[in-house]
């Protein structure tokens, strides 16, 4: 029995081409101490009426993912990130499916890159450095969500297909 | 928030496309009695207006027999044409119930009620040649299907919504009575009404406003009425309709998304929309009375029965307008006593106007008539007012406007309206033979009325002065008699002439006045095209006055003429005719047009004011108090109300004293016609 929801493991990206054929799977490391943060950004309309009441309609949300590797990213892992961004920068129309915690496989989202910039640095010790640092990845769900999709890891048999249908 | 003081309700209605009966297929809703000139003892007629709701293809004509001794019939007869006719005995007219039973029991089956289309066909024939007393006043016609609040079909009420819980913004309620605009490069008048804009939340109450307006659905049969009332006493402030073409809901990723915006149109526009689809009635379909031995009808009755016959409208005419009669026929009527050369002239009449404008709608007829007379009309609450434009009219009483409540004001010295130095009304044509008494060479052509200070603008648009008594009723022009007449124009200049006979031998002189086109406001006062009246001064060939539908082939003693719509009206003052020619010389007529008129020298004082408080009566004269600078009477050019902050924005024009326009008025001494 866990005391948390939505899983605890590392994230994976599945990359599909425009024909919905899986072309690559990139499993990233478990994030550092800042973790993998999910932020729900609500999309809503608010009207201020002449009678000073407020009317609001919540249309749904976009889910923002922040994957922190600011402390440490080993070479092999950094190269995975580079491969991921090769797909992102590529002019081909790829689709990115993020499973934020691989231990909850039925919780996945089609995402888009929202990084305005990508930072990478090297850890101390020069030639003896054990990896890079400063990498922070930001993604956002492509489609408007209307279901939080919070999952109890002990009950993983619930099929949730709110955001995407895999080909 | 001031809006809490008001209810803003939108009611939703639906009109049926195919009117279906709820009971009998036939509804008789008009009974008219009276035959004031019918003297054979028959007595009263009844006029039946048959309303038919069916859609079947058959034919029925109401046919009234005439003779009191002829054994009139109240039954159906099969005509030689194979059609069935309902014969009505005018001596013993049936009750409506009898007619209804006749139809229902006829066994004929299906009918199509004849629709009088103004083509001249008379759906009711009666004996003795008197058909005038029968009238199909409004009609069981296609208009009943019009989705319009003035349609005779009572729409189905579908529900109402209170806008209070939806309103995001509301525009000013603005009245703008009439204005000048350029049409084909020439300025002309148009009428406006109060409109108001609304912005509402489309997300309130689970988007119920979206559903209420049925956005994305066909709502051609649906109408929305807007009612703004005072919460305190339920009194009506404004009534209008939703302009469905204006309804829009935007969708965008922002807080302004799903706002439903629409425009409320003043009720006058709905009224106009209805009556621009109704043709004027054929002369035979109007119940004329006899007034001073000629067929005419009291104008107030005419407006209420034959133009705007409508249960929804409460028409209120200024007293001076109520007194008018409308003439059926035109003519020049000499007074005949040998010592009296005076005459009365009706340049036009209802039948001339109708025949010359058979495609005109009631709205067009009405607006041209109002233009000719200098009248304005407007809806205020549930009343439709017709009044003189003059700020001295009956419905205009000075209201104090407290300078201490001025939030701000701007003073201007500018020309009234768009600064027209001259106003011109058309007034028909005249063509004449060589021996009618008036010289054709200078007098043939178009006649006008002018308001200008750029030249003489006397208000005499008749090229003769008197009618001689004798074998011939020749028209006579005395020495120094002067009248005004159109001359010519080009793109830059408009020219008219003052014609004057310099001596009785018949030598004419004429002086030309030239006016810049861009300073001329021309008003369409109507005409009857070539449907004119021929006055035969010989009296030998024709009557003195006959309808003649062109001005070619005139006899030597003929005088052919037409006039604008105002010429069909007259009133009787102390037993004497007061015609359009009298009206055009009155100070009231001049004052009716003073709003648009200025000289190049005298500019009008204008102010725009933001006033703390609502001044909901739009057509008033304001008397500014507590200010020495602005004291005096001011007329309204434009007025708008902000219900949200309870302020009024006014554009006021200093009222011109009457002496300013006195020089426009010709002394009426020569007009005391008998």
C-alpha cells in the first residue's frame, strides 16, 4: 500500500510519427530532488456582470510537467534528452506521449514542448565531472483536459483514455 | 449601480408560417355601417372583411346585390365561370353568423378568399354603382404571416428572460429623430430611432441565453421584444426588438469569450419594417365620406383605418393635424359667382398619388406626406406620435434644465445639422395649352418650394392667380403676380426662378437664383408621376377637372398639373378651405423646417451637455436655468441616456426666435380663398 497517488517511478516518452506509428521510446531517469512536478492550469472564462456578480465557466485544464535534472544528468541520460529534442525540433510532425510515472502506465498524456530555452551545464571537477547539470524540461498537455486523472497506484486496472488514443 | 432600478426583460415569440384556424376557417372581423349619400331607402350596408385561414385552391368572391326590391340573396351561386359567388343582399344584409353558416354549410368545400391587390378589381360589387361604402380595410393577406410585432397574427409567447443576471454592458439609449445624409451626392432626410446595444454573458445559467436566442438555429419565425421598465412602478421606459442579424457570440481564449452581443432596435423600426411591406390601398377600398360635397376622409380616421390599422399602435396626432381631411380627387375648383374669381386647388389627391405610385408602400406614402407637411413621427413608450417638427408644437412643452446639474458641457457655434443654406421641396409639375390663361413657355415644368436667404423664396407654387367667370373659366394672371419654379441644375449649382408678370398684357419676366448644390437639402415630398389632373378651362369638352395620365396632347385651353403629397390634404377654417398652399405660407410650416435651415451669416448656438440625471422625454424644449450665459430655450438635436450611471447626454440647439424665419413667410392676404 502506498501513501501517494499517480506513481513514483521515472518518466518515459513515446514518439509517434504522423501515421501514429511508434518510432521511438525514450525512458528518462528519475528526476532529481526537485522532482517531476505536475501543475494543472485551469482554462476558464470569467464575466463581471453589471450587477457586480461574477459568472465563471471552467472549460478544463492543461497539465504542465516540469522534469528537473538540474542537479545531475549523466552522459547517457543527457544524450537521451538530446534525442528527444531532435524529435521536437524536427520538422516532421511527431506526437509525444508522456507517461510521467512508468509504474502507472495507464496514465499518459500527449504533450508539447513549452521550453523557451534549454539549459545545460557541467558538474564540478572538470575532467572528472560525473555528469551535467542545469537541465530542466517543461512540457504541457496538448489537449484540454476535463478529468484530473489522479490514480491510486494500487488500483491500476482502471482504464483511462481521456487525453489520447494510442495507435 | 443605477441599473438595479430597472427591469430589462426580453420576451420571445413565435409566428406561425401557415396560419391555422382554431375554430372556423373564416373570421369576419370588420363590420362597417353607413351610407351617407345613398338615398334610395336601402339604408345601412354592412361591410364584410372575410379572413380565410385555409390553404386550399378554390375561389370565392363576395358579391352584394343592390336592389331593395330585387330579391337579394344571401347564398352561394354558381357563376358561369364555374366559380362560386357569395351573394349578399345589401337590403337585408346577413349577419356575420349567417355568412359563416352559409360558408360552412355550402358543401362547396374549399375556398380561396379573394385578396384585393389594388389592381382595380373590386372584390365586392353592389348595385347602383355604389361600391365605395364597402371596403376591405386591412386584409387577410400574407402580411399575417410576417414575423413582426405589428402583424395581425398574435404570436405565441415562448418565454421571457430577465437580463439582469446576464448583463455585462449596456449602451446608451439614443434618440435621433431625423437627420440629413447624402444620397447620390445630394443631401436628403432620413429617419432614425432609438437603438441600444447589449453585451451579455453567454455562460450564465448553463448558457441559457445561447439557447434562448437559438444561436445557430433558424429563427426566422421568432421575434424578441425588449422591455425596459422602472422597477418602482413598472412604467415603460423603452420598448424595442432584438435585431437578430446583430446577435453574435464570440469564442476566444479570453474572458471576453462567450459574450453575447446584440442590438435592440427602437419600436419604430419594427413598425417601419411592417409597413414597408404593405402596399397602399386602392382608392376603392377606402371608405370615403362626403365633406363639403366631395369625397374625402378625416385624416385621423384615414391614418388609423387605412394606413396604420393596427391594434398594437396607439396613434396620437397633434390637434392641428387631426383637423385635416384627405381628398379623394384633385382639381381646380372655381368659386363661380361672377364677382368672385377665387378658386380652390388641390394639386393632387389620394387617387392621383395611388395611381402614380401603385408600388408604393404605406410607409413610403406616409413619410413623403410627413416630409411635405414638415411633420415628424416617433414612438414614445406605446404611443406613436405625429406632430409638426416645429418646437412650438402641441407636444413640446418647455422643461427646466438645471445648469447646476451639468457635469460638463461644450459650447459650439456652428451651422444647424449639416449646415444647409437652402431647403427645397418638390411640388409637382404643370403643363398648359396656349389659351388656358397661363403662358406655357415659361411656366411648363417642375414646381418647388424653397427656404433660402440666397434669393427670393416666396412660397407660391401656382402659376396663376385667379379663375375668370364667363363662358370660359380661363386662368388669370394679374399684373405683378409672382411665383416660384424650378429652372435647372448641374452637379455644382441648383437654379430656380421667380416668375413675374410685368403687365396684364402678358409679358413675363423671371429672375434666376443660383444655389450651391452642396448647401441644398432636398426633401422628397412625393409626387404622382404623370398621374395628373387636367383642368379644361373651356368647360365644353370635358369636365373642369379630369384625371389625365400624361401631359401630352393638351388642348389649347387645358392646364395639366400634379403636386406633392401634401396637396391631398386640407382643412376647413371658418367655413373656408385651408389647403397645402395655405400651409406652406404659414409660420408653422417655416418653423417645421427651421431646424435644418440657416443663413450663411447666422450660425446656430449649440451645446453638448452631460447631465446628472435621466431626462427620459426625448422631444422637449429645454429652458436652461441657473445660468446667465446659457439661459433661454434650447431644442434637442440628439439625446441619449446612460441607464448605468443615470446621466443624459444632450446636443442642444438654441431655439431660433420666430422672427428669424418671419422673412420666409409671405403675408397670406392673397390667400384668403373662399
